[in-house]
C-alpha cells in the first residue's frame, strides 16, 4: 500500500549506487540527510556499497556501479550502436533482481518517499536505473530524483546501444517524480531535452558552524606526507579524473618551485579508469613536481592503518594546505569549492561554465583562470601567499558569502518547497 501525494510522509528512502567515502554524491546526500532529519523525517538507505548506519541500510552488491557484472555490462553498452539479445537478457535479469530488492527495502523500512541520488541521472548503472523506474511506475511511490550529472554532459555516453533505456530511465518521465537539479544549466537542459520541470537546489555547506582548528592530530600530517615546514603544500581536493584539470595544478606547482611547492591530491578514486592518472603522474615527472597521493594514510575519516599508523581525513588535508587548486574544466556544481571557502583557504578556480553561471555572481574573492595558467595568475598566487593579512580578509569575506548563498538554511527552504509538491505543508 503506497502513498498518494496528499498522504503524510514520515520515512524517506535514499537510493544510490554507493553511500561511502567522500565522493560528491555521498557528501551531498549526507547533507540532505542531516537537514531532513532536522525537519523531522527518518532516513533509510539502499545502495550497492555503504559504510553508513547498517540498521538503516540495505546493501545489495549488484547495485554498485563497480560490481564486476555491472562493469562488464556497461562496457558493452557504450562505444557501439547495436545491442545483442544476450546483453539485453543480462540487463533485464539484473533489473528484475534489483527491483525485487527495492520492493523489499520499501516494505522493510515502511518507506513513504524515495530520493534517488544520481541513479536516474547518469547511466553508470543501467539495470539499477531501469529497476527504480519500473518500481516507481508500478507503485506510484512519491519520489524526488536528485540529479547531479546527466548523460549528455559526458562524451563517453554519446555513442551507445541503449538509447531506449536512456530515454526510459535517465531520467524517467513519471507523474510521481519531482526533479531536483544542482545548477541552472541542468534545469534548462532538462526542460529542453526531456520536457521536464525541476527546481534548483545547489550544493550547500554547514556555514552555521566554524571549521575545525589545527589540532595535535592534524599537526603531524605534513611530516607523515614528507612535506617540510618551509615547503608549500597545494591541495587538489578531488578525484583523479580528466575533467578535474589536475595538469593545471601541476603546472602551478612547477611555476612555484621557488616556494618548494608540492601537490597533494586528496582522493584516490579512479572511477573512470587509470589512463588519466598515469598521464597526470607522467606530466608531473616531466615538470619535476612531487605529487602526493597517499590512500594508505588518507581516508574519509581519521583512524589507524593496518600497521597502526595515523590515518588522516579530508578535513586534515584542508587544515594543512597552504593553497587550494580547483582547475576543473567541468563540474555539476562545486563541493570542493565550498569546502575550501569553509576552511578559509585561498583558492585558484577555473571558470567552468557552472561556476560562471551559479557561483561567480556571488562575487567570491578567488584567483580565476581561463582554461590555462598564465604568468599573471602565478604572480597573483605568489602575492597572496606572501600576504597573510590579505588572505585573512579575503577568506573571511568568502566565508560570509558562502553563509549567505550556500548554507543549510537554503537547503531547508528548498526542501520545504519540494515537499509541498507532495502535500507536505
């Protein structure tokens, strides 16, 4: 028995391929969870990989996009335009199993409303998207489709043999779904390409709290990374994938050799293969830049390695950084940008399209680049690093702008607006 739009919603079920680590979708989902629980809702989670509360989670291994069966299917879906009968059968078999699991999830936790996190947006897991779409169509369960990255934003999905599936489920056109996008361009494209209306809820951060201060635990991180006190630590707080533009951060480090610059990349995930990682490391070697990637001692949270050594968190990376690089060529919004603003760190950012449309108008005081590093940019970065008082003024201004435009209070207001679509006043 499922709810109509006028029924009261108490229990919310989130669906994604994973709820683990520090990827953007997991981080943003955690923020939504925090605000929704504050609003009085109880939240539960369905995924293929999770390190979240097991008492409120259902983990089905085949729902993870990196599951061997799923990776094999995905590899055969893209780069060709003809789909064999065998591939169709494999997709449908997994779709059926995942749909059964979704029924079990909703019944086990008495879910009143679903929130899909990118699972109906980017076709990283076609059987899961089909399973969710069919489940919603069969039950009419109220659903918020939270879209982070659409298929048309990624070149690798343009040639495929699953256009029928993409049209059906990425995203689906069902009356019980309310669509949420993270930027204004996503809203325009969703309307133009699919005829679907949506509301924009940008990525947010908890600007009502102050960032943690440097403590004894974090203070040893630079030494453990091999960074001396007189060396400059640049932080690239992203995964190692080509749209992050990490080669520009490497070039900046190379041009700051007089400051003994080293580049720390916080995230080790290579969700899109190792080619870009290898290219990045080769490029750093050519320019003589030391790039630090240490998944052995950097994780989602503080802890201990198997050998008993300290394991540091992403927050420790920010605490120890002198400067943050964010030279992405494309972003759905910019989680790492908001994190750097919260930690009151000076930032270099490439003027990717969403930054220009949805972030830059707020007038943040950052170093901006237009697709490549110039001598003028290097001089500006060097001047900032040589002026601690200017950094303090700059970062304090940015923090206040973040609080005004991208705080949890904005998220709560927008979620109230979405819930009104389901009669939740």
